[in-house]
């Protein structure tokens, strides 16, 4: 009898986890489409050649341009690393490529919209201010500890890679042409191809963590049981120190970790811990492994170390600034309310942006068919990778959860 009750409770939680994950998708759907549409337009209509040639020095101008360039780029963590490597190969200073990586995963439009929806305007303000502080601190730390011989070796390591010629164009001419909007459609689809698996995995994990991981576990990890016996500043430091490791264990990138940050917020984790968690997307093991492949293990661990220190210091600075200003957000987000389906602005926004996305996909497919017909229908066959396999597993888990929710 007890076993039946346990099994029944498990399947109820399983179903609730799937519905919560899908609720996260539903709440964020229009924001993703809007963000990537704007990002695709920026990438299509903003010439990059004039920016990249000024990124070779470790001065304020170069770092500022890297920040702007990163903010106008893709929010996909893997794409950010690939773009940073290309910039490094083209002669960008090491400090500027780290600034670019932070900006392209923390200061992009789509991430800001997502934070506003899930966490509120205080977190959005913190994300923007903290993103700039993060870049400033990491730049200072690298300048102080600059490992000249390691960076020279890293530059030699990437010299053998093919360097794509940078495109220059008249943006006014491009924005008024059909080819320009075809490029927007292509960039939009390419963005989604890069991030949809990461988003699916991240949001699914967040949904199940919200249901299966109890308040007690979060309380133990982030010292929530000691708020009456320990000073708040000490708990804030512990939260900031621990949060990057929690983020690393999730294996989730920049866009996928916002719902999980919402779960932390709902469970009373301190502001410093939540911001530390959000900023730590570049420290997940797969991304450290990519940097090791690009620059060598020593440089990859050096980057991870600089990022960790920068994230902890930034989270604590934000916690102090917001505490003094009296705008530290309260943990008042209720996950079940946030992910419920109802006929509100989310429904109409999703409807509108689904139509927009459909139009862009149609435009992309149309030009792709024309391209294939000119090339006698040849096309590259996609290879199954580990992430693709994980994605299929998570899709099966979601579908199974829906059946459990409906029938149990």
C-alpha cells in the first residue's frame, strides 16, 4: 500500500514538473522571439569591421567597444566563445575578448527581457549595472595578473585556424533590400538552431528542480536556516561564493538558467547568490572544455578563475549597492503562479510573435530551397552529437510528464 502511494506521488510530481517546465516555456516564448529578432537585425544591419579594428589594445575605448559588440551579439554561450576566439585570432586583446564574452551572455536584449519577466525590474537593473561592473573587475584582474607567456602560447594555438574575411557594407542599402531581410531571417533561424537545445534542457531542468528539490535542500546549500543566528553579510558572502558552483553543476547556459534563478529566488536565496548564479553561465564545465580546446587548459582555467573572482566580487558589490539604496528585491515570486496558463498578455504576445517567427522561418526556407535548387539539391547531413542525444531524452521526459499529469 505504501509503495503504491509513493509511486502515485512520484508520478504526480513528475507530471507537475513537466507542466511547470512547459509553463516556463510559455511565459518566455514571446520574449525569446522578440529578443532574437532584434539580435538578428543588429547582426544583419550593423557593420562589424569598424568595431573589430579598435579592439587590439587593453584600454577603455577597446573594452567599451568589446562590451557594445558583445551586447549586440548572440546570447548563446557557445556562440559567444566561438566569436571571442575569432576576435582573438583577428588581433583583439585578451582583455577585450573576456569583456566580449561577459557582455554577449549578460548584456544582450533577450536575456534582459527574460529577467524582467521572471525576476522583475530590480534584477534587470542589477543585471545591467552588474554586467558593466563584472567587465570592469575582470579587466582589472587580468591586467594585474596578466600571464604573458600563456596568452602568447594561446594566440599561437589559434593562428592555424581559418580566418574569415570580415564583411563591410552600407547598412542603409542593406536594410532597404530583400537580401538584407533574407539575412535577418537566416540569422534568426541560425540563432534558434544554436540555442534551442540549451533552452529546452535548461527550462526542463528548472521545471523539475522547482517541483522535486525541497526547500530544505536549498536552505542547507545557501544557509537559509541560519538567517537568525548569522549576520546577513556573512550569508551573502557564502551565497555569492557557492552560487557559481551550483550553476556549474546545472550545465545550463545563459538563457536556460533564468527560470532556475527564479526557483532560487522563490526559495529565499540572497540577492548576492542569485546574481552570482545568473552571471556564472560561462563557468559550466562544457564551456570551460571549449575554452581549453581553443586556448589550452591553463588559459581555460585562468579564464574560469578570473570569472569566478569577478562574479563573486560583482555579486557582493551589487548586494551592497542595492542594500544601501533600499531596493534589494524580496523573494516573492511564486512558481505556480508564474507558470500557469491563462488568457492574459502572455497569450496575445505569444500569438503575435509566433506569427512573426513563422514568417521569418518561411522566408529562410524559401531562400534555402532556392539555394539548394541552384546547388542541385545537395545538403549537409547533420551529425548526432551528445547534446542532441540529451535533447531527445529531455523531450521524452517532458512528453512522459504530460501523460503522467493527464492520466495520473
